[in-house]
C-alpha cells in the first residue's frame, strides 16, 4: 500500500468522485485518510448540525465545493417553525476567515440572509456557483451583491425559494465584464426584472446553457432572448401569453426553431394554451418537461403537446392531466424514467383528476420508470400489485392519496398488500412514502423486503409500536425516518437506540412518544441531539415525563448541542 | 336510488301544484342550501345544510304543452323572489365546476308529456360529505397534503390571476343531459330569471328528440349567437365535440371566446364529430 508515492495515489483518487466512495477510501488506513483529505474538493453535509464549519475546514483544506442541508424534510409542509435553525451565516463566516478557496455553494432548506450573501460575494475571489433550493431569509438585495461582486460567476440557480422581492435592479448589477454565465435561474422571484438588463446580460453570455425566467418576463422578451441564445439546453419560460396572430408570435416561432439544443423545458407560469404549437418543434428532443406550475394547460392541448415528446425521460405535471392524459404519456413516452404528478388543487375534494388507473397505464407503457411522486384521489391494492409487476426498477416511490386514511375503494381494505408488493418487487427501492389506510402489516413487509431502503415517510398509519419496530429492525440501510400522526410510543422509540447513530435523523410528530422517552434516548446516546420542538410552550410549565411530545427531531452529530436553537426548542 | 328536486312551478298550464301559499310552504320545506368547497362558485356561501332537505322528493315539471302561459313575471312579486332563491339553490346544486352533469338528468315522462329534471341523491350527499370533510380537515390537519408551501402559493397566485381575468364574463354554464339524446347541451343559467324561462329553454332544446320535425327550428334558435348558424340551414347534421369528461356536446352552447381555456378552442373544431339528427348516429 505504501509502494506508491502520495502523488500517484492522489491522482488515482481524483477519479473517485462519489462521496460514499471517497468516505470509504478515507477509512482504509492513515496514509490514505491523509491523502484523501488533502485532495478532496467536494463535500456533502446532509445535516448542517452534524458537524461544525471549523472541523470541516480543518479536515479538508482543499475544499472548493460545499453542499449543506438544513431543516428536516417536513419543514417543507409547515411542520417546522421558520426560525428553528439552519442558518448559513456561521458557515460562510468561518469559511471566509479561513484560506479556503470556495467556488461552489449548494444549500437546501437553509436560512440565508442578505448579509451572508454579501459576505459570500466578497470573500471568495473564484466563487463560481450558487445554488439555493427551498431556502428563505434573503431579498433581491442579496442577489444584487452576488451579481455585482462575483466576477467569475457561472451559475446562479434559485429553486423554489421564498425571496423578498424588492424589485431592485439586481440584474443590472452584473457588470459589463461578466461574460461567464452558464446557468441563470430566477423563476421563483415574484417581482419585475429589468428586461433591458436581462437582454444585455444574455447577449454577453455566450456560454449560457440554462436560463429559467420568472413570470414577469413577457413573451416578446423571451423571443429576443432566444434569438440571442440559440445554444440553450435548458429553458424555463416565464409568461407565455399572447395573441396567436401577432407579429411577436411569429418571431417566437422562428426563434424557437433555432434552439436545436433545448433538452429541458419548464415554467409556463402564465400560459395561453392555444399557442402551444410554437413549442412543438423542440418537443421531439426534450428529455425533461416540467409543467407543474401551469394549471392553465390541460385537456387536449396538454395531450397534444405530450404526444410530441417521444424522448421524454422526466415529466413533472399537474393532476389535471387526468388518467386519460396519463394514458397518452404511456403511449408516447417510452423512455420515461421519472414521473411526478402534483395536485392542482391541494384542497379539492373529489376533483383530483388522477386515480390508480393513470398510474397503471403509465407503469404498463413505460418499463423504464424508476422514480415516482404521485398525488391521487384513490389507489387500490390491485393497481399497486400491477404496478409492482410492471416496474420492478423503482428507486423512489412516493404515493400521496389526498385523503390520508383512505382504504382501497373497491375492496375497502387497507393498502398493506399493495405497498407490500412494491417493496417485494422493487429490490433497489431507496425511498418510499406511504399513504392511505395502512396497518402494522405494511411495516412488516417493509422490514422484510426493503433491504436498500434509505428514506421512509409515514403519515396517519399503523396500529401499534410493532409497525415502527418492524422497520427499525428490518431496514438495515435506513438513514432518514420521518413519521407523523402514528401511534408509535416509547416502547418503539427505545427498543434500539443504537440504531439512530447509524441514521442521519428521525422525525416524529403527533405520535405517542413522551418527554420521558425522549430524555431516555438522549441519556443513552450522547452522540445524538434530541430536540423537542414545543411551540405552545407547554413543556416549560409542565415538565411531567409522561407528557406526550408534539414534535421530536433527533439526529447524530459530532459536535454536541447547537447554540442557535430558539427558545421553544429544547435539546435534551 | 334517485331523488328528484321538486319545485312547484309558477306560471300557467299543466299540472302545477296549487296557489301561492302552498308554494311558499313548499320552498321552506325543500329548502336545501349547499355551501361549496372554497366558498365560491355558483352562489352558495357555505351555508348550513339541513339534512331534512334531501330526503324530500322534488320534481321540476317542464310542460311541453303549447297552452303554456308565457306571460312575463313581475320581478317584485314575492313569489318571484322565492323563485330567485330557488334558482340560487339550483345553482348551488349544479355548480359547473363540480360533479359532472351525469348526476343531473332530464327524464322524459311520456305519459304526462313532461320532462323531469332529476338530481341524484348520492350526488347531493357526496357534495355535502366532502364539503364537511374538507372543512374539518382544513381546520385540523397541518401540512397535508404534503405539498411545499412555495408550490401551493405559486398555484394559488396563478389560479387567482386567471379567474380574476375571467370573472367578469363568467357564465354559469351547466351541462344538461337527457336520456336517449345523442349529445348533451350546455345552459347558461344566468340567462334565465325564472324557472319558467329555464323550463321553456330546456324544452326547446330537447323537443326535437321527442316531437320530431319541429325540433329543428328550436335548435336553430339556440344557435343564434353561434357562427355556425349558416351551416345548419336545412341540414340534418349538427356539429358536436367531445369534452374533457368524454361527453358529446353540441357545438355553440359555450360562448366563443379565444381567451377561455375551456372547451371551444380553435383547433378543437378539427376534431368535432357530426351527428345526424334524423338517425341520431355519429359520424366522425
């Protein structure tokens, strides 16, 4: 092992890019650990509270790209208060102080202040790429700082963030000398943008491959942008409303036809459905189509559009496509790997237009399907069993029946057998979300068959502690478990506390676990932070161990209790 | 099991029940107010449901007799106000955005020469259950369904925008089907100020299927505003199209509006079918 000089090993390690593999490499021996850590450029931290910035910097001095995730997944659904944590500022501050030459920062579910963005923009000369997903806490002023100060910026990618739009001139803050942009995505911004500045920016960015516009960018600007950037690979259309007999529309048709490289299409935040034919010329090359923000597009117009997309690999759509529309997908999109069907009316009762029928059609027509997110009105065991047979390759299977405890409407039975078939057939399943009426039985199946399962989301399910125990005992590769409104109590929680150290995190809300149970876990496992989130401040006045805990979030960590928790969070 | 909505009719002719007092009593007994999910829509504002209401049997009797008294109705008349109430009631029951029209049927009672408007009991029941369910759920369940707030807000904004653009001109379009008819019709309930008028209109719409020849005039009258009127002169064929529910609809009932993302769109005409009214067979 020590026959090779370090430089050779380093060169070999350069070819190892997956985080998991590099982590394994570092465990082989001391010298490999040392070589690996000096050569490591990309680090992924799934829970920002599991490690501190200082230790990160100490171990990986060559760090160039950092990915951080903050709040737990259920924060997406308003189950976690806004100021719970996940602040990026301390990370940027620590990195800025060090000699790390940060070039890329990717954040998910973190709180990002304008101050952090400004510090970021001024501290790293070679900073190239900022990707923010589901973050909050910043305004367009922060974006202005990034635009103004990052001289070699290549990527600014804002996905589904809550941004306070000051309608400033952040786009105008990109200096004339900035010509390096490859990717610009500001679809989530609600405010006006300076259209002239946008046009000029695109004109001087010959490497621009990905451009996603917000709702405020009208069609005639889109047409001009496409004329200047026919090399685009990924396009997000903002507003698509216009008169089909106008000059602008004709120009648009010409512009679109020049864009022969577009493989990914999204947006249509405002859409006039009778003008979709201009898009047809590029549909044949699309591998990704995201229409999940376009409720105005449905029925025959939608189906006709999809009929042109024969090479589609990923489709994100609203449920107004209907079972019939999914039938069209099944006939047309033979290369489909990922399907996401979102609810167009999350509170609509009985009007969700997709049922088990649509899913069965797609499973029959698209044998390569491996990733699913499906919001539907109802599901049957028979359908799930058929889907399991048709598509044994699922890696991600997330089903959400809008009525969370709905049984199989045909047999009135729970959906245990259906999901059981899924886990038994899909041997590579890594992520599973359950819904509908479910008993302990489904968890027995999951524990037995879901050997590769890494993430499991459960809501309104199970009859007893047994359910949770089946999962904890059976799923050896489980990393994230999130549970809400299930009858799991201390017995399940305390059965095998050592298990939690092998996992990233466990979330339990509106279950039967008590304060005493949580304290017990914290006592036995000092390597875990056990957080009780108590917004009603019940705990302060009533420290009875028998009291049920409303929200508990526990995670493994190397750095003990965090110091930035708000008052209503107790770390046991 | 089917339960019809029975409203006693004001106006002359036929077999309508009794005088004013009886009518008033009739209204109270059968008063059925439906609050719609979302609180918007055809007119209901989340009012209280009286369970008694939908166990009553109500028939809307449409008289096809030519002796019908079609005199105008004084809008200030107490009974007419009551009729307006009923209309709102009916509007709520037949929200165009909600359950498909198959649950609301016209049945021909040939012995009495009547056409009966029937609403399925299960439909009413389902509307009520779902609405209550929704209200309970919305109040209690945080974070369900599991959709990112960002996405929810985006969709809410988009929907608000499109509906505010259309709200000024929104027609209260309701699908009407008749057993045995080869196609369905759509009626703009806003165009009628009384049940009498509605019943006349419906009678005209479907008379061609019961009476034969004299129907063609009635159909043409209804096509007054359609650009397709000329096509129908002397023709036994009518253009139809298939809507998103899979029903065959007569072309022309939905106002021509290029902004509407509803059923009548430019290219749709290429896909219309054609119905031979004489034989009631389809040609595509």
